[in-house]
C-alpha cells in the first residue's frame, strides 16, 4: 500500500536512530554483570511498543531475565498473529577483533555494525515499526501479540514455564518469527525449518596440579592431549559422526527436496573467499547447502587448558575443557542425543585421566509446512516487495522454542527473516544491512494483510 511506503519514507531516519539506541544497551544474557542492562533493555522494548501504538505492554519477571509482552487488538473475531523475538544478545568476545565498539553501533557502507544488529534486535524491531506504520495509517488487518524474551541466547530456560502458565494470554492463530536469514536481496528466501541443538561441556582431569613439563612430561597423561584425541575420534575419514546411535532417528531428505535445495544460487568460490578458506570440509556425499541445512553436525565451540598467557610457561596442565554442540535434524531429539554424547565421552576416557561431561542446553528441530495459509501469506508478501517468489530453504541455526510453541500452544510457525548468512552472527563485527532493515519493515505489513485475507 502506498500509504505504508509514504509513512516509512517520512520516518525512516527516526526508525534507524531508535534501533541504534536499542543496540547501545549491552543486553548480554549469559553474563551476570549485565543483569541490570537486561532490565534496562526490557524497559526500552516495552516503551517502544507503547509508542508504536500497542494497546498494552507488560514486563513479566521470570526466574532469569524478564519477558516483554505487548498486544494490539482491532477485532476479536479477526485472526491473531503472535510475533516472537528476543532482545538478549551473545557476548561480544573477542573484543579486539571488532572494528568498532560492539555496543557503539557504527554505520559503514550502509551496514549497521553492532552486537544484536541482526540477531535479533534489528529483526524484531522491524515488527515494532511495522506495527507503528499500520496503527498510524489505520490499516491493521489482524490482531497482533508480541512475545520478546531475554534468554534465547542461553537456551530459553524459563520460557517454557511462562508459556505453560499463559496459554490464554498467548492464544493466537499463527506464530511469526524474524530471527532467520535469506539468501540475498536478489534471491529472497524463506526458511522452512531450523535445526535442533545439543550443547555439552567436557572436563578432563589428569594430575592434581599443573606440573613441570620437563620433569613430568612423558610420564603423566596430558589432559589437553587426551581431550584432543577424544574430540578427534568423533569423526571418521568421511567426516561422519562416530558416536554410536547418533544417526538412528535422522529423517533423510527426499531426492525431491534435495533437488529443490539445489536450485538456490550458490557460488563456492565466493563462499570460500568470504570465509578466507582455501577448501571446504564436511560430511562426504552432501553439498555445502545440504551439510548446513539437512544434516546433523558436531562442532567444538571452545577448548582450553594449561597456560595461554603471553610468553612461555612449560606446564603439563591438570585440566582441559571443551564446549561441544550438535545441530540436529528431524526426528532427532536433543534429550536423546545429549545423553549419547555425554555417555560417549565418559566411555572413551583414556587411561590416566578422568572425564566429566555435563549438559548446557538443547532444543528440538522444527519444520514449517509450506502448504499453510501463513507460508502462502509470507511468500506473497515477499513477492510484493521483492518482485519475485522466495526460495524455500532449510536454516542451519537453531531456535529452541519452536517445538515448545507448537506443543504448548498448538500453533504453526512461519519464518520471515531478513538477515544474511554473512551478517557475522555470534562473531565479531556482527552487522545488519540498513536496506534489509527497511525492506523488512516494508514487507511485514503485507504479511498481516495477506494472512488476514486468507483466513
């Protein structure tokens, strides 16, 4: 609608500045020193909903960080869309690799560089501004509810309790999430699924203290060496995961689905150049797109032990640690896989060390139906603003709450993300293109219109 476009054009600089203000709040959910920042950010989100025209906005405390809920009702007989997002962000480490301050948003070549710019402040804020556009132009076609949490980056440990206790409050017809990416602005896409997650930590202990590597080296098992051997055993020569039973429940994609995935534009040279690598690595028998979408993985997220400071210190360390995560695909269960991984690392403990393994958090894989009213509305909305139909793709990331929403609320989810895979999510120099931010705000009102018309 022309009126939406005109309103956005008139207020787009303010929209951008408001997002920059939100990005300045270091809402890192994983660190206790940022607890007050989490409260400050929740209050800012609440304020933004009220200013955008929500009927009400409430901050709900949890056992961890608060949840922000807002709603706008135009007619109880009309369909209701529940928008989910999160205001918490990943830690910014390593700080020395950022080109600018992670919480000092900087615009370079039309891109906003800041922690949370794409994941997920910039994306959920598109919905806040879309709400403003529709309320200010008196053109809202459906009721909207918003659930913006503060613990997604730490596995949403308290969201299930909130959802179970507030089913009537969250009653809706569909859930809309913008926490995913698209292939490119030239080739828009919609994620039709996300992978699940299993995250553990392994601790290997050798001697009761750090030892002199000259006096004791060669006589005592080195925990770092033993941990490295254990990790290396997790993949075979074909980069296939060796943990017993790991693939038991995997649903293999059909040849038809793999053929559709192959239609997505992909330039391997450009892919490698962007990452600064000479060769790609992955499970034999699958393309890069398949490895990052329809296949499960096991990755080491961090490993440490011994002396890592400046200069040299010749020690044989007492302990070594690793954080390990698996991305899961349908029908894998995070509970089952976590148990298998924990048992595996305990069972292969080499002689001379002891191994302790513990769970951090997990989440289930999710597939969204492409024959639903919601998917058709999202596809039509993108076609309206991009001028072409989106390509359905499988996302490689995880949104742990998807399976929870479907189980507790009985609702299907549609993903409408406007980030890019190159946005450096969870990495230094995270960014969100301003053109993507504006395109999301332009597209979202059409989803509401088309979904309402389809019901």
